[in-house]
């Protein structure tokens, strides 16, 4: 009996992996964000809550502010801290120094920067995201030909792929309803970019909750049209600002979208972001912690759901209109259930599980004997 349970445990363990990470600016010593100076407390808090993945940046603009003069001190201290705490990192390579504009005339300098990054940190980093939201002028000059970005990506991928264990991610595309991201992807894919890609990153801020399903499936269809490889879709940023909403709504939005990604068999989901920016917080406030490191409801919820997902696999799920029911199997062999949606369907499932939920609507989710209800 013990033998069979052990084999069952090994099989279940092979189907379970931690998919949740948190975006943090601990690798940037900038005036508008206090995260670098608070990096020790941030990593301690992340580790304490059993999250072992962070998304950080190595920004060319900050490392090589002056042509030919590299300053790696901030990156070195950040990577050393992550190593010390056994925290993995997804690293975004991006940014253009003022002296390197236009980028099309300075690609050799970019490749030199990437060579240096690879030489210094490849023994620790294996998740490499090339650029951040290249479909936005804020991060990539939209007046450049698309072929310039594609060539940059291909050559950068070739450098990083000298280590075959590395995963190369097409930088998270801004997936706003206002941007035609599918048209942008198709232009890149048409230039054989997917031959140099191991995962495609998305930032589906406007595709929350169940809306993520059609968006995810549509992108999968597009990827398969241009590649025979199995290329996973990573959510390399997702969050919700608490500007004009309360903490409960922020937490519900993140948790629901995360759980939908889980049932889609997603592999990496990065919550944006660890804490509020110092200067821009009045406008954004995406932090799942305040800029004083106080936890918001969403941080507590992410930590709890991370624990559940890291130790469970989905057995079945059912979507009824805008309601969803998920049945999952925990590592210890216990069965659990998750539900959210319309009142009528909530009543159906509360009767099914013999729970009285009339007085619990103020909670983000209520966990009772492995049954989780996430409210409207």
C-alpha cells in the first residue's frame, strides 16, 4: 500500500510545478521606486510566502548610461541576493540609452551588452525575456522597421542559446484592447521569429478572468499557424491597479485570472507588481503591497493560491455562462473545489457542498474544507 501511494505521489508531483512569480524592481536603483533599497525585506517576504520566482529587469539604459562604461553593481547585488535565498529570476533585457538612438544604428553595442550579461549571469539565469512591450512606443521606437526588432531578437536569442538550458521568451506584448496585438504578432511570426522563441509572453490586463480563455486560445492558434514547435504562452505581467477600486476587487481580479490560466495549463504567471511606485503610486497603485511593505489583500491571496496550485492538479472544470467550477486533487490525495460566478450558480454549488454562504459575501474568497468560493 505504501509502495503504491509513493508511486502515486511521484506521478502527481511530476504534474505539478510552481507557476506563480512576482514582478519587482529590485534590480533598478531609481528615484521613483524604493524597491532596490528595500530589496532584503522584499526577498525575505517573498521567500517566507513560498514564492520562488521573481521577474526583474536588466536595463541597458541604466547599466551603460555612458557609452562603453558599464556599471553592474546594482545587478550584481540583486543576483547575489536571489542566489542566497534560492529565488529564481525571469530577466527582461531591454532599454535604450540616450546615446544609442536610433537603435538601428547601434545594434552592435546592444549585442555587446547582451554578451556581457550572458557571460556574467548565465550560470544562474535560465528564463530570458527579450524586451518588454515592444509594441508600445514607451519601450520600443515604433518608427523603426519591424525587421530591426526581429533581427535584434534573433541575434540576442542566438547569444543566450549558447546555453541550451535557457528559455527564450518573446517579450510580453501589451495586450490592451486598444492595441492590435494579433496583427503585431503576425508581422513578427511572418519573419520566422518563432524559430528563435521558446515561449511567448503576454500582458493581458484587459483580458481578465474568463476573458483570458478566448484570448489565450486565439494566440495559440496563431502560433500553430507559423510553427510546428510546442510554444507555451507565459503571462509575464498581470495585475490591477487599486486606483478607483478597493483591495478586494484587485485581489479577486488577480486570483480569478490566475486560476483561469492554471486551468489552461499555463506554465508561468507573473503578478505585477510587488509594491507601489514611490512617485507614480497615485495614478497606478498596482502593488500587491504598499510602498511601506504592508501587505494588501491581494498579496495574501496570491500566497495562499500559490500554495494550493503548487500542491494540486486540476481534475475537471465546468464553465456555465460567466460562472466557473474547478475540481482539483491535492498532493496529499484530498479533493478540493473552487467556484465563482452568478448568484444562482453559487446557490447551486453551495447546496451541492451543503454550505450556508449567505453572510460571507464580504470575503474575497472563503475556504472551507478545501472548497473555495470567490465572490462577485
